[in-house]
């Protein structure tokens, strides 16, 4: 599987979240994105452009549970819109992968990443994020976005 490594400084995000599992994410995450995309303009201090994140913090490794935040990067935590949360993503070294194509293939991409991580000897931390920029075209075949997996 193709990947690159990058170091990224810590960054702040504001958005809407859901607690889910690997098995439930396909049903739980899309409605959060729908709500977030309707409301992201309410976020003050938004570092704009065509950049959004799906930040994931593992909450129970054994049960494959994590908190998913559909979010935007902000310069500071002020005037957080009602029902939105804030989070800081730690600086880290990352293994960066690209998902290409429709979202229906995302589980397959994550499965390949999981298998790659197990075989590669890279040690994964308990957070990762999806990075959506201008290459993301919704659920279209030419769409792509990156998956940044924090590693030690």
C-alpha cells in the first residue's frame, strides 16, 4: 500500500461529534457530516479554504470504539457554536494514505490500512484523521482524500 510519512504540528478543531464503532461508523458518521456542513459557517476563527477534517480519537481499542468529529481547523477556541465541541490534535509523525473513489469503498481502504500497519511494524497511536481538501468531490469516482494515522 502506498503511503508517505509526515510530521504535523498540533492543531485545533471545532465541529460536531459522534461516538461510534468500526462496525457502526458507516451509519453514524454521514449524518454528523450533513449537520456539520449545514453549520460550519457559524465557526469563528475558522482557518478557511476547502479544508475539513474527520478527526478520530480511539476510546476503547478492544471494542473498536472511537469518537469521530466532523470539523474545521480554527486558530483559537473562542465563541464555539452551540452543540459543537472543540478538540486539539497532538503533534505527531503520521503515515499518510489516500482513499480514492466513492465512499462505499472506504471500509476496504481502512481494512487495507489496518493490514498494512500490522505487517509494517509501524506502531499506531490512538488517533487519526481524514483530511478533505479540493480533491474531495463527494461520492464521485474521481474523489480522493487523505487518511493520516498517528504513529510512534
